[in-house]
C-alpha cells in the first residue's frame, strides 16, 4: 500500500507540474552526464562502496520568459522534469537506479551571461536490488524497490538563443521514509555536465510588471495526513500513522512565508512490544509545536522547519522533530502535501495529505 501511496502523490504532483508549467512555447530538451560515488553516511555502510557511480539525466526544461511577475521575483528561474539513470557503484549488492522527478533552478548570481543556480528536485525512483535476508543480506541501506528521490545541488549555466551549456554538483538521495526496514538510505554526490536545446528562440520580456506584493494576510489552515511505517527488526509489521495540524500562515513578502503549527500525531508503531492492555490510544498520541520557513514559487511552496513535542509519553526519538516538504496548490483554498518527518536526520515517515485554508484574517 505504501508504494501505491507514494507513486500516486508524487506522480500527481509531477503531472500537475508538467501540465501547468512546461507546456508552453519555451520548452527545451537537456541532457546531463553524471559521475559520482556512494557516500557512506553511516559506518555500517562502508562495505557498500565498491567503485564510482556513472549515469545521466534527460530533461524537459522550461526557461521562464518574464511574462509573469514571479519570473522577475526569482530572476528568471528554470524548471522541468527529468528521467534519471545511474549505477550505484556496486552492481552486485545495490544494483542500478531509475527515476522520474520534477525540478527547479533558482538563479543566485549572474555574471557575464553565466548564472549560478540552486537546484532542487523531488520525485520517485526504482532501485533494482534491495535487502533480502537470504539473497542479498549485505544491502543494509534499502529494502524497497520504489523509493523517493530528492536531489539538491548547484549548477552554472550559459544560454544563447536556442542553445545552452552547464556544469554542476549535486546530491541525489534515495529513501523509502521508513516504510520498510532497513532504510539507511543512499546518497550519491555527483559532478554533472550538460547541454540544452530550446525548441524556440528565447525571448525574455525584460519590462518588469508591478512587482509589489500586497497579499500579506494571516491565514488559518488545516493539514490532515496519513502514512505507514516499519520499525526494526526487519521483516516486521507495518504500522498506520495519521496526523492533523492547525496552521497559522503568514506571507511576509513575495519570497518568504512563515508558519506556526500545532501538530497531533497518532503513531501506532509506538505500541510495538507492548501488551494491548498496557496502553491506550491517548498514550500513543503525540502533540507538538512546529515553526517553518516557506518558499513560495508560483503554485509550489517548499518548507522546512523544526518542532518540539509537548506531549510525548513514550519518547522513542527524543523531543525535537523536523519537516522538509512541498505543497502544490490545487485551488484557491486547497494544496496537496508531501513531506518527510524526521528526527535529526533520521527519517520517521512520509506525510501524504491535504492542506485546506479555512480563514483569512484581514
């Protein structure tokens, strides 16, 4: 079930992104060759390093042209979606990776027609080899074929009328969000070199529109989500997780939003090893206060933040928790949400859900 949930939500966001952002007169094609290595972020992963990783990306890209206000706010960003392939440097144990993800590139510095960009991507991947107690016991990093794919890095691009070149450094991360153990995850830092070709000559609209931002109202939103997770030892049961949050959302400027959330979590995995008579659902319930920074880009919002539990009876992971994720606006009041809840870099579970705006305070 968890595989189908991840496929549906991430695939839905990518499809919406493609339909809403890419199908216009300025679409182009880009190819990138990649050369990297597996970064063992835990001592128990050193045996997985057996060579370098090589691969490529083929992307449909869109260069914003200045026809909308947000193009100017972010200095003419690029976005698109990519097909991804790479070996993982250890074909016997880790196999190979295939992926599909949406990405965005935000220019940071421009000098002599070259742009230094921050690149972020989100999608899903298929890994050909996973942990198996009998057939592949040395793969202690990944236990599911279907995983999330998160990519972050920097690129340096130069564009002419129809042609562009680029070079960059990025990190690609694979994880199933603790839906099945083991799930240490895989990190592949890589150097990439690419070329792009645009189907029509780029024609930037340099005349800026009204760049003032007036919508700074305080909003109250509700967030509902669900997931499943597995805990050690491997091969155990999957536990249902659900959550609800009240959100105070404040747009500070055209590039910055802030949120304060009251979270309620029901994580059934905390009952593992306990007798049914020794706890109640109230005992399993966690509550927390969470604060987040929000980066709004057209219909997408990216957010990251930290929270602290105020009710945490079993305390299996400590008192602090974190979130990183994205939302896509489906209507004036409704957003689809995918986020990763974690504890100091250790994944807890993915949150799949919807955010609904109830009240706008004027």
